[in-house]
């Protein structure tokens, strides 16, 4: 498989897992997005205005730790050329390991999670998503960020042949949109079993992506 197609497939897999993680955040962690910072900014703004008792601390914490995770990714990867490197493996691997740790932490809690544990999970999950987003950006797969699909939706409409556009990247844009939604749906369904299962799914995907990328991401041409 050509390297670009492999990277695309891996980033689409992470887009799916981000949907699951966001379902955990929004439904299980008091309406907080851990990957979609656009949603968090909106919730934070409305929360600060006192609308419908929306949360403020959780979205703010997620925003700050997402920034921190992305900053760490930028610091680690800045010296590398675009593409999959050993440091890329380290970043994605760190994401997977954080998610495994969170799965264990959530496994001993259920609906009666103490506020401190809830905020810890929120912060670490958002930080992991920030690091993932930075590593994904370093791979430079067009139209795929793994954490948001707003640009894909915009490009899909703007570049459509129906309005005279070039019509490129339709498949990957549609795939990203569908996979993020599918991940959210699966994550919501897993929450009916236990809060930990959605994070466990994201952890499994992240570690699989790390392994496949490390073994094949630099070898294919």
C-alpha cells in the first residue's frame, strides 16, 4: 500500500476513535468535548453567560490541556521532516498509553465518579487528543485532522462539482465525517455498558495505529 494511502487510513481510524472519546466526554463527563475544541469554546461561552447551567470548569480545563498536548507534540516533532518518524510513533504511542491508563481509572468508577476524578479524566483525555492532533498534523494528510470535520464539510460543499468546483478529496472528506459520527455513536452505545469502554475503544485504535504506522508507515513508498 502506498505510504500516503496508509497514512490516510490510519488518520481516518483515529477520527473514528475521537468520536468515541468525545461521546465519553459529552455524555459521561458533564457535557465536555475532549477532541472538538470548537464545541468546547461554544459551550464555554454559553456557560460563562449562565445559559442552562452549562459547565465552565470542564470545558476550560479541556481547552487548556488540549493546547498543552498540542504544544508538546509541536515541541517533539518540530525538528522532524513531515511524515512518520520515530517521534511520531512516540507521540501516538503516548496517546494510546494515556488512554489505557484512563480506561483503568474509569474501570473502578461508574456514575458516582468524584468531581476530582472526573476533572482528571477530562484533562488527560483532552491533553491526549491535543497530542494526537499535533502528530496528525505533522503527517500532513490533506483534509484529515482526526479531531474535527468542519473544514472537511466546508470543503466538500465549496469544492463540489455541483457548484463548479474541482471535486477532489470527496472520498476522504465523506469518510472523515461518517467515521467521526460513527465513533460517537459507538461510544454512546458503549456508555450504556460502562463509561470505560468508550475510552478503551479509543485506546485500542490508538495503539493499533501506532504499531501499524511504526512498522509500515516509513517503509512504504
